């Protein structure tokens, strides 16, 4: 299944490059969400993110010839998206400074999660709650940029470590370290909103309950 | 191998990603069985990740796809030969 997708994809790329440019629409269709969410989580603004997503896809079209097929097409797209988001973020940087103080990356992982004993699981109803999703997006937005980038690609987009490393131009070890920090910071930021929830059964969610 | 809470916290991510080597995994699991605090930290972190991966947490703006393809069509019309 996956191999077939990849084959179709390289065939599609070949045909676009050979002149069937309309097929570019089909080529990027599976990645529309990936590109938008990646950028949104960095820029935190819908309009800006949509604009940047459009730029990303146009830029991918114009530079398709430089895609060599060494990376996956999706990773290549994410790299372009990330660069577009970073560029815009830098431009807007002087505006608001709302990052947490960045912990140092060396050392032995000196952090403390929020300790809690009065609840164990978020009940399914709570996962449905809009406010909790809002709080999560806010918390992600508060992460320092380098942690946010890794978290977005690994835990929102579910790219693997190697793909994430490739898209960000960092090594896998750094991906692991930053992801861990990001998750622990989020845990700390979000625990106040989760407290007091009654225990409930765990469910059917993708990769966490296999 | 005996771990204290602080060490277990360092491996929460590796545990969730199933990346701990067998010896460390066994030690972490032994600790978790007997430690409410670490179990709660693990569960809360895992729940945050479940919520994160839920497609409804990050939603696309209405009409995003249509507008994207309109813009693309314009760009393609402007550069139809891919420089080749």
C-alpha cells in the first residue's frame, strides 16, 4: 500500500516535470493538511498560516525540479513549509515576545514535570471538550521555537525521528532531546486544566494504546 | 537497576515512543507499578499526546483547500513549462 503510494507519487512527479503541470494539484492533495498545520502551529495565526501554506505549495511547484527523491516528498514539503514559517516568524519577531525561558540543552535533563496524584486519565468527554483543545494549542504556541518545531513534526504530524531530523536539519539525538523537553513543558503547562478529572477507561486512539 | 522518580521522568518520552532498551524498560516498569506519582506523570503526558494527535485539535480553515488550489492554478498558469 505504502509502496504503491510512493510509486504513484514519483510517477506523478515525473509527469508534472514532463509537462502535465495540472497533475501538481493531485500530487499535493494528500499533504494539504500537513503543510497547513505545520505552519499554523509555528505562526499561531490562521490567515498568516493559510497564506504561508499557499506560498509553500507554489514554491514547491516552482522548485519541483530540484526535488531529487532522496528524501520523501512529504519531508521535502515540510522543509519548505518550515522555512516559510520561520521566515515569517522572524519578520514578526519584534512584535510579541511570549516564549518561555528556554532551558539549556546540555546537562542531564534537569526538569520537573508537574506532579499530580488525583487523576489518572482524561475521560473521553474531556477530550471532546473544546476548551481543552484550545488550551493545548495555546500551550504548544508558548513553547520556545526549537521545541515547538520538533513537537509539531513528531507529535502533531506524526513524522518519524529521521524525517523530523531531515526536515529540520538537525540530528536524531537532538530530535529526541527536544521532543522530550517539549512534552514535559506541555505536561507542566496543561496539568492545571486536567486536574480533578475522574478516572475513565482508555480508548482506541492510534499509536498510544497498541 | 533501581531508578528514582527523577530518572523515570527522564525516560517518559522514550517509554511512550517504545525506545527504551529492555533492561531500562523493565526498571521503568517496575518503578511505575509502585509509584503513583510517576504513573500520573506518564498518564498525563500520554493523554496530552492523544489530544495532540486528534485531528480535531488542529482544524483547517473552511475553504482552505479551494483557495489553495485556486492560487496554485494561477501559479501553474504563469509558469507552465517547469523551466524545462
